[in-house]
């Protein structure tokens, strides 16, 4: 027997059911996957594919289609923040989802309907898992966002934090509070700065070591940048096949990407800590031999060279 839902559980359950019913529209990323991994995504072929319950590849496609996107998460964030759902709440809501029949329309990006599917149980389970409804934000962090982040950006910030699923340590909370108090959320790089900071945070980081963590990552990017530039210089004198036969591997990321990431680190460090660490190119020639300090005339001549 499915347990009865209390008002808070019912509110979230109803919103999730509505999102699943509307979550079947294909987007460009899903169409690219179909084109690459399956077949040319023509409407007739898609209709037939979605109706074939015996096809082993259908589950993968449904998993992509019914994925809670950023729009859905932002819409649900206020109710998740106020509901403060427990693992028991999650189990109760899941039982109701599994007992509920959900039929969803699937359409092309231009709105053309191509199929109606019954949402399978494994999709309901994964959908609820991905919402991370039991994650709760520390009170200090919520206050810093309320004070330092604009109302237009706040829900996006909360969703990004929830998606990490991290149980923030005291040091992480201190750093993030300073981030939200001191970073300019009007800058176009603000979301990228937040994503990068969240990806680098160490679970045991204190405010002091977060700076070291950021700078260490900047050094990694700088070394990769130097290697990418050297490879580009070698490529001007030889071809790719010859260089790879000689043991040279092409860079994984372009210099432009690496420079942009280093710029994000600098923006975070300057805003939060008031400083950063510059990176100097490696010297291409050996250091000059120092003068004989016992010979003042020789020392002067060495300095004038």
C-alpha cells in the first residue's frame, strides 16, 4: 500500500510528475547523440524507435530525454529549500512515483509531436536521485547568498551548489561565503568562476588552503599552456604524424581555453583574497654566470652588460 503524502511531500510529488510529463522534448544535444550513436534523427524513425520496447538502446535515450535540466531545477529549488526533505521523505515520494502512471509526450525542438511514452520506473528513480532533494544548504551559506547574490542569479547559484551534493566543511563554507559576498555576479564569467571553484574545493580545505588550491591549479594550467605553445611551435617545423612518432602528444586543450581558465582563477583570487600569483614563462637560456664579487670593476661591468 502506498503511504499517504503530507502537504509538503504532495507539493513536491505533484511538481515532479508535472515535470516528467513535460520533460519529453528533444533538444539539439539529444539529437546530436541520436545522429552520432543511433541513426539520422528523422521524425518517422524516432517514432518507430520510441515504440520499440525491446530495443536495448531505448533506455539510454530515455535517460537522456528525462533528465532534470537547469530550468526544471531552478523551478523546483524554492520548494526544495523550504521543504528540507529527509531520506524518509525521499523514500515516500519515490513510492508514490512508482505507483503512479505517467504518460509523457515527446516532441521535436520545433514542437512537432512524435510519440507518447509511459515513463518507466527506472527513469522515475534516476530523476528523483538527480534532484538531490535531501541536500540541505548550511545556514551561513544561505545567508551569504541572500545578502550578496542578486535575486535573478540566486536560484542558479543554489542549483549549482545542490548539484555538487557536497556536505561542505567549515573551511569550504567560509570560502564560499566570501565568494558570494565579494564576487561581482553581474560579470559574464561569474557562473564559470563558481563552477570552477566548486570543482576544485577540497573537502578539508580551510580559507587559507583554498588560495593554495586555486594557485596550484593555475600552475597546472600554466604548464599545460607552455606545453601547448611548444607543440604549436614544433608543428610549424614538422607534421603531426612525425611528431607523434617522436613521442610528442598533441595538447588536450587549446591555449585559449587554458588562458581563459587561468583568468578565472585570477578573478576569483583577486576578488576573494585580494591577491593572486603571477606565472612567468620558463627561461629558454641558461642563467648568466655571476661576477667575481671580490673584483668591484668586474661586478660593475657584469651589471652593465
